[in-house]
C-alpha cells in the first residue's frame, strides 16, 4: 500500500501535518504550488468569486499509488482554492482518495466540504477528516493571532482515534509488518 499525500498550505499548518502523516504512513508528499505569490488579498478575491487559481504543473505517477490524501485549509467554508484547482484538474485520476483538513473547526462544515468534493471530483471521498484548532488545549494561548500548530498539537492529533484509523488503513509500514 503506497499513499500519496498532496497538500496545499498558506500559513504552514497543513504542511506540517501533511509531513507528519507522510512520515507515519511512509507515504510520498507533493506540495501544490502556484506561479503567483499568494497573500490575504488574493484569498479574499478567491473566496468572493469562488475562483480556480492557476497552479503549477507537476507530473504525478498515479499508478504508483493505492490511495491519495488531499490536505488543505478551509477558507470561509470553502476548500482552499488552489486545492480546488488541483482536484478539478485531476478529477479523472482521483478514484481512491480522502480529504483531510487542519482547520479552525466550524459547525456543519463537513457537509459543505462533502458537497464541494462531490461537485469537483468524479468520485466521492473515502473519508473526510477535520483536525480542529478550536478543540486544541493550546488554543487559548494563541487565540488572538493566526494559529500556528505546535509540536504538542501534532502529538495531540496523532493520539486521536481517527488518526490511528488512518494509519491502520493506509500505512505502507504496517503492510510490511503483516
Ligand atoms: C481567510 C480565512 C478564512 C478561514 N475560514 C475558515 C473556515 O471557514 N473554517 C475553518 O474551519 N477554518 C477557517 N480558517 C482557518 C484555517 O483553515 C486554519 O487557520 C488552517 O489551519 C490554515 O491552514 P494553513 O496553515 O495550512 O494555511 C480560515 C482562515 C483564513 C485565513
């Protein structure tokens, strides 16, 4: 079982989680990059007009992978736009995939993410997982600034049932052990 972890990250949270998951699963990592520099203003415009920004072309050997984990932040209930572009561009290839986000956490968000994925991709996701900042014990300490996950936070996520299930389902390492 080989897993490809494709991530987009603006402030670094999804990036550190993607790299942690990749290490735990023994998976490969691919970062979605953009030809144009991104700032908060572009995020606002993307949200306002629900745009599909241009992303860099990268060759992917899809046949190498049994499962793809897509990871990106949520912006005002929307999957971060560069990830939307990636999904639309690769919709034929995304047959066995899950969506993971490290986000603040908002009510009814999962249904909204599901709807967006159904519209963008040809097939539905195997799982949607939200790792939520608002539930972290360290949240109060950083509440007044853009929250950056710490090593302690990553360890908290790693102890969650859903994280353990993810490892059991998609780990290349476990396959070797069996
Ligand atoms: C403009 C903006 C809008 C956001 N909207 C949401 C949202 O609707 N739901 C949510 O759970 N988090 C929301 N967040 C929080 C991000 O999802 C969260 O900070 C995430 O960890 C950032 O990921 P990154 O560091 O990988 O870019 C928003 C953040 C920004 C900057």
